[in-house]
C-alpha cells in the first residue's frame, strides 16, 4: 500500500487515508452482524466516517474557494 501513497504524493494529489481500528467491513450498515465473515456494524466508526465525509464535501464544495 505504501507504494500507492508514494505514487499519489509524487503526482501532487491531495489525498487522505483513514483507517478505523477494531472495525470490520460493512461497518456503516446497521444490520451487519457476521463477524465470522469480517462484517460488523460499528457505530463509532460509522459516525467518524460520516463526519470525515461531511468535512471533505464542505471543503470541496465551498463556494468561497
């Protein structure tokens, strides 16, 4: 994965990587409950992801820019 990050940086891309500890796939799907398959809802990570998305959209869609 590190080589992808280097490639993005070398290209001058404005990018971020977010990783949520103790979080499985489908972490934003409230009904997800199959940890044996690596699938489980995680309310804290879901809120953090939505918060990050709201901030990203506000930054990208700011009419004052």
